[in-house]
C-alpha cells in the first residue's frame, strides 16, 4: 500500500464530522489492517459514568471500515456484532485494532479488538457490502 493511499485514507476520515466528534485518532494503517485510538471524554459516557456501548460499537465500525478501505474498496456495514467485556472509564485511552478475516467479491468480513491498558474490553465482528472500487478523489 502506497504512502499516497495512506495519506488519502487519513485525510478522508479525519475530515468527517462524526470522526471529529468522537475524537478518534488514526494510529496505524497497513493493507487490510488498521489501529485507531480514542480518549474517553465525558461526552462519551453513559448514565453509569463509563463509556457508552454505542461509542465502543462506533469505534469498532470505524476501525473495521478503515481497514477495508486500505483494500481500495468502498464498503457499507451490513452487520455488526459486539461483545462488551469490561467497562472503560473516563480519561482512559481505547486502542482498536482490526483485520480482514474473509474477502469475497460482494462482502468482506472483519474482526476487531478494543483494548484499554493492555486489557481486552470489547471484541467485534462485522460484515460489509462492497459498493465498488475506491480511488483518489480528483
């Protein structure tokens, strides 16, 4: 994967409003893989004072989607499943990693792990529909 493609993906995602709202940072990208980081702020908390499950699922969806964009395809999420294993506290940093586990012509399956301080806090899997090829925007 070229540096130009990595720059394109980073620019594309870091400019989106939801990505900015969440405060997600791209830590690394390689073909079929991605790592994102997220600092847990008070706008991501639930009524118990821990990170909302929706924020964890959104991060999982983002990291899997970005991993798939490294394959130069445009995708949309068809299915997403999550297992929440431990609560995440205010001020902690989540590290989300993703990799492709199956790539077909029409669908791709990816998995993700979310870690906090080296502890696995959530695990997810997603199925994505391939909309078409991706290329640099003119």
